[in-house]
C-alpha cells in the first residue's frame, strides 16, 4: 500500500517538475511548482516527517509561491515563444549535461544499495512536532534565533533592492 | 518494500530536472523556480536519511534550509524586480551589461 502511494506521489512530483520547466507560461510554471511541493509534502508524510510536511505546504506552497505569483503578475512578462519547440545546440547540450548529472547520482545511490540502513524503529517518534520542538529549543536555540535575524535582514534587503530609486523624489 | 534507494532516486531525478531547467530556460523567474526545485530535492534527501537513520538532526537542518530558502526567494525576487525595472525584460539572453 505504502509502495503504491509512493509511486503515485513520485510520478506526480516528477511530472509536475517536468511541466514546471517545460510550460511556456510563467504562471503555469509557478502553479505546477506548487503541485510539486504538495507531492513532496506527501512524500514527507510517508517518511513520517509530519512537521516538515506541514511546514513545506505553509512556507513553500503558501508563502514563497505567492511571492512568485505576485512578482510574475507585477512584471507582466510575455510567454516564451519557443521553449523546447526548435532543436538548438544549447537545449541539446543542457539536456545532455542533465542526463550526465542524473546518471552520476543514480550510480552513486545504486552502488550503496546493500549498505543503506533499513527503516529505523524510532522513525515514528522522530518527525513529530514535539520531538522537533524539543531539539530545536534546547540544542539548536542559538541557530534558531540567528534564523530570525536572517529573515529580518532578508526582508529589509528585499525592500531596499526593490524600492524605486531611494534618493530621488519620484 | 520501500527502501531508502527509492527516495534517493526520486530526489536525484528531481534535482536533475531542476538542473536541466536552469541550463535550458531563458526566463529568469523560471530559472529561479528551477533552483527552488533543486533545493527541494536536496531537502528530500536530508529528510529520507533522517527518517531511515532515526536521527532528528537531519530534519532540523531541513527546517533551517527552508528558512534560508524563504530569505533567498525574497531577495532574489527583489533582484529580478530591480533588473526588470532597468532592462524592461527578464530574458537573461538580453541582459548583457556585465558580459561580452
């Protein structure tokens, strides 16, 4: 049963990822990326990481993708005319390099097949909000606070960069 | 039964699709989305290793990487807006101020 759900979610994730990089309209790309994030959240649930599945949907599919869609609609970019329609050297070379990367990673994964651990017994207790919260607010308290500073700096920096000419009057 | 190899393979395929997107597309926003795809693939690797080893620290690392991804998305989209304001395009083949 779990295997079938994994295959369903994996197919959905790969198909939506392909659709993200192949669709002509930028808005369609962003919406397919949302679908990809939701499928990945399902895979996280299969891995018993409930907290990260919820955070994935809240942060990625919620916050980041809304930001993307706002920027796309703000910029009003026109659709690309030829995405993969005409064969050029650049596309062929890009796909070739990508296949090489995939082959390398899959080879590295496959060569460790027998050494990798089986499902751990503690796996059920690892991904809960309680377990993650306990670790994060004891062992990782300082990095957590630094994250708050990082997000503040990012927001201020983004506002400053996107601002229309800070010194002029218009 | 479902083993760790399947999750790592899915992550590798998603990472590759992101790489191909970065290499082939011309729209800066789509390239940025492909980078997000690659980030997600690496997060999946971390979560699957963390779950299969029964170790929580991998998931904490994924949480921090999510925070960094949020910050990166905000700053990156602001840079894209600034580029669009100066060049009136987000086609990276037409933005050639710093190259020849």
